[in-house]
């Protein structure tokens, strides 16, 4: 796998984990009897930024691998977890031919 594709996958997975952490903290904070407004706002903003950056990294991977942009844009943005999982599975299953 090329280094630029590998680093794109790593960045996309990291932003996905950060958005999951923000969502978890947002939900757990909202379930408190008196949730702190600043924490809720900060986690919401973190979720928004991490989700947007995840989409950016995934679309950079689409462009770097030469796939068509429009169908993958719909798959990643509209069907976020499923589209991401499918693209990452396709990218990780492709391997460069080994030189023997």
C-alpha cells in the first residue's frame, strides 16, 4: 500500500474515533440531571469538526485512488458509517503485487 494512502486511512480512522468519543461524551453528558452547557456545546462542536474532517480525509482517499467522486461522496456523507466501512474495506483489501 502506498504511504499517502496508508496515512490517509490512518487519519480517517483517527477522526472517526474522535467523533465517536465526542458522541459518547455528548450522550453521557446529556443524560446527567443538570448537564453543563459548556461541555455539551464543546462536545457538539467537536463532533461536528471531527465528522467533517473524517469526510475530508475519506474524499482525499477517493481522489488519490482514482475512484469516481460523486458515488463515493454520497456513500460517505449520506451513509456515513456504511460508506466509510465499505471504502476502507476495499482499500485495505487491495494490495500491491509483491516482487519476487
